[in-house]
C-alpha cells in the first residue's frame, strides 16, 4: 500500500513541519538566496553523492539558511574516486556561502554522511580540507530518519549508485545494509534498451516522465525492491517504509516498491533533500549537546 503524505490520519505522525522545511530548503536551493534573519552558529550538512553534491546550512534554531546543489561524479557507488574534485566543489560552496553571509560570519562547522556499513573517514577528510570542523558523521539512512523525525520505520535511501537500508525501532538502528544498486543502473538499462550513450540515457531519464520508461526499468526497480525485502524480512512488526533519495523522485516508483514489499510505503516530498537535511540536523544536535 502506498500512503500519500496528505492521506495520513491526524493522530499519526504528520509531515506538515517536515514538508514546510523541505519545500523551503528546495526554494533556497533553486534561488541561491540567503535567509537573513538567522541565529548562529551555523552547521553545514555535506552529502557527497554518486551523481551530485549537496550542502545544506542550518542555524541554531534548525532553520535552513542556505542550500547548494551541483551535479558531480567524484563519487561512484559510495567511493570517492576524485578526491580533489570533490574537495574543490565543497570548497566552492563554502566560499560562496561565506560571501553571502557577509563579513564577520563564518561557516566553521560541518556534518558528513556516509553509506551504512562503511566508514566516513574519506568524506570527513574531504570536508576537513575545506576548513570545516567535523562535528558529526552520520550514516545516510539515520540522517534521513532525523530529517523525517521518526523513531520507527524502514528507511530506504536510493541514490545514484547505492541503496542504503536501515530498520529503526525506538529511535535506534537495529539493522542496516548498503547495496550497490541505484539510479546509475536504471540509466544503464535505458541506454541498452534504446541504443543510447550513458549521458543520453541519463538526460532522457531526467527529462521524461516515469511513464515513458517505466516498462524498460520496472524489472530493475523490482529487483531493487526484492533486495530491500530480503534485508527487512526479519522485521514484520516494522510496517512503514520510507523512500528517500534522488532515484525515487519519479511518480510511480513507490507503487512498484509497495507491490513487492507488501508494506505501507511512504515517499515524502522532495526526497532528494531528506538525507542532506538530516546530515545537517545530526550536526546541529551534536553542536547543541557539546
């Protein structure tokens, strides 16, 4: 079963505050604007993804202040392949943000995310080299849970190259896994089916509606869902699955997962922003407790 955010009963968890924050962050990312009435200190959440880099800045009241996005291929399947390229992109965001913040305001603190089952030392070193103090290292599904403000559920974070899966109960991760499958594999499938180069297929995927290529990629998406099913079979009591990440943006992706998983599947608004926002939230929580 797929549950639309607006269909949830009033006495259950609502996404109204989460929705507003995500929509506001999306607007900042699109316009490049700065929120002027912010409360320092500021924390940057840095998400080095397979196909993009995102940086979201929160103030001490957890208000989004700045947000940046750029396409990038410095990371592949959770591994940083181009250290200098990633560092330059993050440094560029830091310089641009500090210029907007104005004299006397610096962006000193950062949190980084990493795929579950791995370590964050490479991501942290990239961000440290950009003159940040690292105050949190958070696996990506845990970060997503923080952004969604949930304590029980299954987080499935599908990025360009990997799928992170975490089962959460009472605010604690009881099981996690990271699988090498994501949007990259959908692009390869489209390229092979239509006789396109990888770049042409990626452009097709981004610019066309999901209905235009659903028939091509559905077996791959079903395989992704079956991998998730294998990881969560031991937790039938955790009924709700939250889909996040850029790969799940197309309308209809959640329907395929619901059919395979036979659980309640929820796709929050702006799913591509959830993990970087959660990374920033994790950093802010650490800063406030030190």
